[in-house]
C-alpha cells in the first residue's frame, strides 16, 4: 500500500482549514476518533437505538461456520479502524489458524491499550499493530511466518463514511494490496425505514450528540482552536435522495471561531457537516465493488437491516 508518498497528503491542519473555508463548512469524520471519541463510539454501539453493531455481531454469531470456511486458514487478518477489536475476537475465537493480526487504527492511545489486552488473551497470536489513518497510503508490516492469503476485515459499515466515488477509489487501493486469493470481509449497512435510521443517530441519552461535538474538542486540543461546544447543537437526518445519514453541528448563534490563527465566521443556524453515513441496497453495493471484487457471500439479519459480505479480489 505504498503507491503514493506520504508527503502528498494534507495534514490534519490543512484538512480542517480546507473544510472550514468551504461555503458549506465541513470536517472529516475520521477526526471524531481521538481516545475520548473512540470511547464515546463504543458506548454508542451499546445503545438500544443503534442497531448496526448489535445486528452485525448477531449475523456473525449465526453464520460463524460459513464465515470461517469462507475466510480460510493461515490468513493474515488486517482490520481497518479496529477500535476495540470486539468483533475480531469473535473471529479469532473460531478461526483454525491465523498467521497474523494487523489492527490499523488512527487513535494511538486507544489501539495500544487494546493490543495490550489482545496479547494477554491470545498469547500465541502474532499481532502487528499499525497506528495510522488508513485512508492514506500505509505500509503493512512484513510478515515473517508463511501465510496463505490476506483478508481485510472492515466491519461496522465504516465504508458508508465515504462518498461512493471515494469508496470506489478506496476499494481500488485495497484491491492492489491484496495478492491473488485475498479477500475482504466487510459490513455494509442497508437502506431501510427512515425512522429506524434517524433514531439510530439521535439517541435519547444524547451520546451521539456528544460524539459529534467531540470533533470540536479534538480540534481545539490538536490545532489550537477555540470552538465552544455549547454554542453548537447536534443534528442528524436521513437524506433519502442521497441515501445517507448526514450529521451536522449547527451554530446556535452568530459567532467567530479561531483555528490556528485563522478566523471563521458562523451565522446563526449555519452548520458544519461532520459525517455522511451511506446506506446501500445489496444491488447498489455489488455494483459499487464490481470493478475490483466479486461478491462471494452475503449474510443478513431477518429484518434486512445490515449485511456482512465476503468480497473476493
Ligand atoms: C462507525 C461509521 C459505522 O456511520 O454509523 C455512529 C459512526 N456516527 N453514530 C456510523 C457513527 C454516528 C458509524 N460508523
């Protein structure tokens, strides 16, 4: 995955300033995930309203033998955005032999504590963490032991955070990283009733609101900015035409914010677009991946809320 040099890629500061200078202000959703944001997301996954995690885990449990057979043995398992690695533990508990596990995660502090825990739980497994933003080119560490093929595990429908155009680009990059025989086990959230969707991003407890606002806290700390979290409110709606949940932070008043010495003006009710979460029909997703992958297997739940798919390179 070193087909581009790192220097070509913008820094967090450049990405943030760039987004805030746009007529529709926006921020990259990956900056939700500092240590606190990763913890908040973990709490979201346990909410009643947030169906994706629970549903994906149920799909995994119900289809484990078939999933394991599909993945094969002696694999190098690469997980993108590994977070707490909860779903991976399910796989690791059932896979006959895994050559290595490579968790890739943007939040260093979060990943290092997870790896410490995994090394205790799986003392014989070779774990090679990569602390990076996986949306940028990165190098997979050399694997010393013999292995059969690579499998990229990309659960949670995180692919939904990409615009479909970027998702295609991303799949192309992954596909070049996978040698023949490689595959991808990916979670994809499906189109469904608007109410179910909107409830999942507007929980009663207000955890999603705190998660959304945490991006401002992260930017304040990392980039010397002075966002006041109380002056923004959380907003999440399903845009049916575009097939995506949109999260915004809406300015409660006219205000000025300074980021690394640059001033940004907000009028009342003006928003920062912080996240897209695309939802796909099975056919749409198959079409999206078709230039690089064949859909070998699709597992879903009884309501067709969520899907887990095995894509063959
Ligand atoms: C981690 C991208 C799967 O889009 O549902 C949860 C992030 N945002 N609540 C999603 C999220 C608001 C989540 N993903």
